[in-house]
C-alpha cells in the first residue's frame, strides 16, 4: 500500500487557531483584570504561531505562505511589545500580501511562474498531458498569453488585499501599542479581516481560476476533467466506449 501524504489542516482548525481564539483573547482577556495587554498579545499570537509550526511539521513541507503567516504574526507581536506607532501595523498588514503579489508578478518573467503552481496543481491535474494537448493544437503561445493574464489577476487579488488591509488597519487600530485598547482594536481588525478582505480577494481568485480553466478547454478542445489524475485520456475513453458497444 502506498503511503499517503499528510493532509493540510482543516478549515475549522485554521479558523479557530488563526482567528477565533486570538480574537477572543485580544478583545475579552487582555484587560488588566485578566492577562494584561502584553501577556494577552503573547498568548493570543502564540496560537497561530504554534498551529502554523505544527502544520509545517505534520506535512513535512515548507510552505511559503505558511512561513509568511508566521512572520506576520511575529511582527504583530513585536510591534505591540515594543510599543511602536500603530501605523506600523497598517504597513505590516499591507506588506505581507503585497510581497506575495509582487513575487507572483515577477515570477512570470522566470522559468517558474508561481501562478502555475497556484492554479495548476500537479497533484490534482496531469499538467504534462495538458501541455501536450495544447501543443498538439498549436496553441502553446496562446496559452502563455493566458497564463500572463491569469498572473495579472492573481497578483491583482493580492494587491487588492494589501490595499484593503492597510485601509482597515488605519481605520481600526488607532490606540497606542501596549494598551488594552490597542489589543481590542487588533482583535476587531482580525475579526473583520475575513469578510472585508478575504471575500473580495477570493472572488478575484475565483475569476482567475474560471478564466484559466475556460481558456484551457478552449485551447485543448477537451473538458478540464480529462486532465485530472485518474481520468483516462480522450482516445482511451473512445476505445473503451467502442469496445463496450461491441
């Protein structure tokens, strides 16, 4: 029997450790009568850091997005504990998705465009068969143009996230770092980050995925299902259907 690769953490575990628990601690237990501002931040941010490290250890893979997430949380804690100006929170919130968007944009000029890694997962899709089908139709150059547009869309999603992150942080986090009010505002910003930031960003990402898959179908003349792992090539399907008819 083949050994299965460890799966990524579930949606509810990610939601609990990265958003729900930190928000509750920051907003409800960071007052002087409970943990206090400094200890409240340390404990609240320990949950996403520990969960991120646990997930990296469990999957035994270094995921760039997970590493950026851990760095982001550490920077938030550092800004709070060093009692820096709240504007640094806004800069940090914008910097993380901004760096990802910039990396995706620049990668299109290299041999390893990140959009292919993000939208064309070789664990799900037979990328080699897909590229061969595109080449057989003489559409390799057209597919490169499609990848370029998809890259702009995906990078644009992260740039949109950077702008929304900055605006949200500047609007909400206004109290001096190291205070109970600052922790409460940090928790409120984290709670609002999903509906205000994640949903619009995900919408743009879905547009990019739909565009890429639609163009794949157009350039190959086959449905996307034909290139998923476990699906036989179109000619094999025809042979199988022919033998069944006989």
